[in-house]
């Protein structure tokens, strides 16, 4: 634990972390970039999940998935670096914050859920790409995905108050 605290202290002592804390504009700008990227990521995921749940069934699911996956992956170029910069400003406080740890846990669970979705029900998407309802396992995964991402967003907002 003490070694982990040393790493967090070293991160907080970097010039970039100091700039994040001391600049009037840097932290808010990075936060805006993080939120904008997160909006694209979660928006892409939720739109796909809603299609799996039966909305807009005239749209071919596989083509929609390919299109939205590109946007979701591209958004990570904004979300991850911006999130690391935000973390660097207050690493000790955030690492000890249960809401932050819950947010990271929910992100990991959402990633596992997406991986399981692609490895299991999505393999048979050709059979339910149009007109037919997605199998129950796919719909359960889509519903769980929406709940997990809503939890991530909620935790992100709660960080300012906890």
C-alpha cells in the first residue's frame, strides 16, 4: 500500500499534474474533452443497445454495429488520455474515493459485458440482423450494458460531490 501511495505521490508531483491543479483553464478544458468523448462513447453504445432491444428494427444491426463501433473506439482517443490527466491532478484523493473505484469497476464490467456479447450472441447476428427479435441473451446483454453505462455516468457526476 505504501508503495502504491508513493507512485500516486510521484504522479501528483509531475509538472503536468501541477499544471492541471494550478491552471485556471487546463483542468476545465480537459474535463470538457473527457465529457465530449464519453458522450460519443456512451451514445454509440446505447444506440446499439437500443437497436438490439428492438428499436428501429428497419436498420440492419450488423451494419449499425460496425458504424457505431468506429465512433466508440475513436472516442477512446479522447476519453483515456483526458481521464488520465484528470486523475493526475488528484491521484491520492481519487484512488481513495469509493465512487471513483465504483466507476472503474463499472467500466470494467461494461467492457466484460461487451466482450461476452461479441463472443456469444453476436456471433449469430446474421439470423436476427433484420426483422427478427434478438435472442434473449443478446437483449439481456444490451439491457445490462445500458444500466452499467448509466452507472458509470452517475459515478462520474457524483465524484464532484463525494
